[in-house]
C-alpha cells in the first residue's frame, strides 16, 4: 500500500510525516504481495486507488466502481482487504505519534517559547502572574493528580499487536535521531520489515473471552515501558525546572503529587467476575510489578556505584548501612555503596517473598529482614543519596538513584491505587440484610430517605458491628464484605494508598454514602470512637437528574456533624465523581456538558460554605460523546475553583494505549495533566466568572438541546429497533474485548445499555451521534427566541451573543471545539448505508431523515458561531489527517455493512462474523478515540 497522493501542498514541517507514512505503507504493501500473492495485492491497490479517486474528485463513477469491487470479493479476499486497510490505519497512527514527538523536539531544539501543555509553559505563566516559589512549593505539597486506568471494552487491539507497534515506533525514532551508516540504515529497514511482517501474521482478534485478570495484566504492562520509567523522569525534570526559578534557594525533591490509579480488578459495578480473590490477586500482581522493577534497578545501581572507600568520603549513616548488609564478599569490602545496595536488595527480596511474590531473578547475597513499608525502603535509598550529595558526588545521585527514589515515592509497594466501585443498589440490599438480621423488623428497604439517614447515623455512633459469624447471609452480601475485608488487609500489607477509595455508582441520596460508611465499619476501615476513616467515600453522580441533585445531597451530607468528624481524618477533603458517559446518554452532549459545569459551580460553593476541600473525579471516556477531547483544554475550561490542585481523571479503553503505549508520548500526556492542573489552580481564580447573560443563554440552549435529544432517543417509537439494527452493537458483544456485559440487564433498552458500547456503536457507523445531536436544534430555537440586537462589541442576543460566548468563554470554546472534531470524523453518506440495514422502511426513513437534518443543522450552527468556512479550519493538521484517513476507512465501512447484512440473514459462515470483528478493529483504529 502507498500513502495518498496529496492534493494540497504539504507544509515543509509535515514532510517527514508524509515520508514515514509512505515508508510504512510501502512495507505493508510489499508484505501483502509476498504473503498473499499478486492477486490480493492488486485488489488492495485497486480498492485504495478507487477510494482515493472518489474522495479527491467526488467521482460518482468511482464510488460505483468501489462498491462493485468490494461486493465482488471472495471470502478470503474480503478478509485480506479488511486486514490490509486496518493495519494501514494502525501504522498511520504510529507515524503521527512519532511526528508529534518530532515537532516537540524541533521546537525545543530551536529554543522556541515553551508550548502550552508543558510544565515549562505553566511555570512561565505562573512567574508572569507573580506566583512566588513559596506558593509553587505549597501547590506541589498539597496537590494530587491521578489518571485512573479503567478496563472498558473499547480497546480492540491485542497486547501482542501493541508490542510490535511499539517496536515500529522505536525504529522510526532511531531513523529520525541517529545518523546511520548505509549498513545500519539497511538493518533498521529490515527490522521494520520484520515487525510489519510479524504484525501481518499475528491475529488482530482475541479468540477467547477476556477475564478480569487479563485486563489487569494488560493495564500493568503499561507500567513497564512507560509509567515506572517516565513518571520519575518527569519528576526529575520538574525538580530541575523549579531549581532554576531561584538558584540561591536549596530545593529538595518534588512531593509525589502525580500518582497512578486503577479500576482494573476493583470495579464490581455490573461485573460479577470481580471477587475477593480477584481483588487479592490484582494487588499481588501490581505489587510484583513494582518490586520486580525496584530489584532490577537496584542490581543495575550496584553495578554503577563501584566507589572505593579509599577514593571517597561517606556519611556515618551510609557506613552503618553498609555494615548491616549481609554482604561479606571480600571483593566488596572496600566498596561501601555496593555493600549498602546489596543489603537493600536483600531486604527488598525478603519483602517480596513476604508478600507472596516469586523469588527475585537474582538471589540476594544473604538473609535480611523485610521492610515494614515502602517509606522504610526509600529512607535507606535516601541515605545513599545524602552521602553522595554531601561528599562531592552529587552528580552520581542525579542518575539512576534519583529515578529510583522518585519511583518508590510514587508507586510504593502497591504500584497503583486500586479503587473499589459498586452500585448503590447493592449497598442498600447489603445494609438492609445486615440490619434485618441484627434488629428483626427494621424494614430498611421500606424506609424513606429521612428514616434511612436517621437509622444509619445511629448505627455509626457505635463501634458494635451489625454482622455476626453465626448468621448466614446471601452470597451477594458475603461476597461484598469479603472484598471489603480484602481492602482492609491490603492496607496492612501494601499501605493505605493501595486501596484508598470506595466509589458509589448511581448515588442519589445521602443514605447511599452513609450505607458505605456502615459497611466500612463492619471491616474496620471506619472507627466510630476515634472518628477514623481509612478510605475516601466517593459518590458518583451520573445521570442528568443525579447531577442536578448533587449539590443538595452534598450540602446535606457535609452538614452532618458525624460525617464532618470522619472527614477530619481525611484532611477535610471530600472527593466527588462526575459521570460524563451516562449523563450524555441520558441527556445528550450539550446538556451533559452544561449540567456537569453547573454541578461543579454549585459544589464549589457548597464545599466552601462547609469549609471542606473539594476533589473532583472526572469519569471521562476517550470519545467526545463520553467527555473525551484534549485534556489540557478540558481542565482549563473548568469553572473557577473547581480545580483546587487535586483532580482525578479516568483513562479508558483504547485511550490508554493511544496515550501511553509510546513512552515519550506518555510522559508528555502526564506532563499536560500536571501543567493544566497547576494553571487551573494558581491562575484560574484570577479569571473573571462568565457573564450572567452567557449563563442564561447556555441554560436555554441546553433546554432546547435536551428536548431534541430526548425526543429522538427516548420518545421516538421504534428508536431502539433503529439503533440495534443500524449499528454494530449486537456484534460488539462477540469481540472478547471486555470482561463484563455491554448491558446492565438482559434487555434492548437504551436506559440499560452501558454508555461505552452506545458511543462505540455510533462511531462505527460514522455518525458520532452522542457528540453533537441536539446542538443544531438548540441554536435554531434560541435564535428564534433571541433575534439579533445590539452590536458585536455589546451583544445581547442573536448570533452576535453566541459568537461572543465562543470568543470569551473557555467552557463554550471547548464544547464547540470538541464538537468540531467529532463532526469532522462523521460521514453522513456512510451512515446512510448503515441506516439501510433497518428492516422497517418507514422507521428507517423517519429516523434517519431527522438525524441527517440535525447533523447538517449542527454543522451550520457551528460554522456560523466560530466563523469558520469548514470544519477544523483552525486545526489544519488534524483536518488533513482525518481527510487522508477517509479513503482507507470507507472500504472498511462498506464491507462491514455488507457482512452485517449477510450475518443478520442467518449466514453461518465463519468468515462473516470474523470479518465483522476485523472491521470493528480497523474502523476504531482509523477514527482513534472512538470509545
């Protein structure tokens, strides 16, 4: 395959990207020719060239020719075509990621001003705003930034494929950065050919259902090549940048404000496969990964620090550390640093054995006591650092040792903080069962909210547990309490940061939060007598109604003296999680975004009133329909006071591999989170609140958008049938890409469908409906009610008002920017072919015509407000990338539609379902952030 012949002139800076894509396309084409024969290669080229001709010239004859080519293929040819176009999308993604790295390096080499999203840019802005060193130090001391990896079923790539793609990325980087001899260049080219050939010969699909532990191991794999190495590197770079701000002031290491979290192995909401044993195994696997890394780094560090006592001075503490080592080798008697390190190694190996982990790859030199905590381990590393620094060898302390010390500070013995999440309905049933067994006739389930709160508060005043070892409880209650006991044990084994959070899905009342408090008391994680609470109790507000009620619920909760006392043991910090996915499915893109924004404003005010610090946990997905989009702009678009140095954000599905499979890209994404949080915390309060008339206008726009969305999705007769027939939702369930079902219940109801497959399905048919539907109707209705009046400089209605909102209000800018991106990825002509799968012609025409009209109306409104002549006019690189991908996506969509037609006609041919699954993979790769 070859890259598209550009119809527009490629900027000089983007020529390397074009060349990389051409190189990878050529290698892929050669691989197809060699492996599949000239006939398949010729067909791939015919499809490619015909699709390009149609997109370039809008040639209807080319479209008909393309359909004829694709419809006339044999099953074997169909599969090969799908794989060819799918792999081209994957390879193009690799090239684009490498180009982003290349452009960042070019800016740095040229001495350009720091770019937005970098810590250098954030610190420069802070300096210009007069933020002194003390305020910066206070920020990092109190901050908590935590990306939380979740295992949602939109990652369609296998780890085997991801590993080869990382190899290709590394080889492209070497070609860019290393001046190669002809022999070296040929060796690199051959290595690329090997990697592409291996990809071609590796199955794109999983043939067995993923288990929870599969998901856990997949998530852990990103630590080995990205998080464990790149996060300490980010800390070291930040430490050096802060030192430059005040060279005369001695600064220590940066506090571990940026940490990792995970839901993999702890999220039970709708996943019956997460048990106490699974949670325990997850914790063991995470800890094993961390300690394995530390042991390897200690071994390498011992090889580096061959300092002889005759040539260096050392601190008394270092001398004592060396003497305590079980290392009695005569060869190292004069090498105190090595002896100290072998002693540390021995203690860490003993710690690993005590935690049930396999023996280290290299045996310790002798027996030594295990560490009681990761802090004790780091304290001994600090002795080495302090001795080197105090005795003229500070540069040695700034290498591997500094990276290891930061790693231990951040990852401890637990690697990532594992969240527990469960639905409030489960907690309600558990508490009701425990109360009924302890106090017969309580009738907890029949009480109103006030009655429940009173009963729960009464129980929380006493240390007496409700449960009894002599009573048999339901499997649900027994299993859930076992998980909570596992959390208590994890605190003892791995430290309190190993499992610091309990999240309550579908929280809609104060009693939902108090129920969890009662359950935590049962396992010793809440102690009523001293007011101790060992984990954060976090309500998750998901639907539009929940978001609207969230402020009142938290106001009532924080007014309870008993609960306020518990928060004192948590540093007077209360976390609240906001759900982007379900609120979008419930109320549409515009209303979801607006209700989230309003909820944040209200929560900020309520928490300030009660003297409690707010930490928001943003449950975002990869796609715009699930709260996705650029993280930097999203954080800066939060209302003033919503980011108080503390923020947690989910990283879901294919977004994880897209952001973190490449180590350098991963570090820059982590840096962006830190930079945006710093700017939003220290600079955002100085930004004036939005004008009141902007808020009023947005409220009205949201109301109109909500009505349009609800009318279509929930009030149109037959819409559920339209959705299930016109998308690939049924076939997604067969992909083996997640451990839990796509629906909460065994129904076709939109209400019961999980938001992830909902959004993923609309992306596959190229409509992206959750990312824009309702906006066009909202603008049209608002303009009808508010005709133009006033001037452009002082607008008070009409289009002038909307343009001013876009120009001056970050929230509205981000809303439209994300919509701009998702509309650019949509294709109404392709979507119409999926609509053709709907068997009822009246339903098909009625629904699709409404969608098509709203799609065009939304584009027209977006362009009118932004002043653009075309979508993504302000982002030409992304526009060109999307435009050049379409000719490679369209054949996959065409084949998918035809295979869906055959599959639903009861075709039992194996290649049909397999082909559908392959097209899902390829389309997801071509669109990126689609889940």
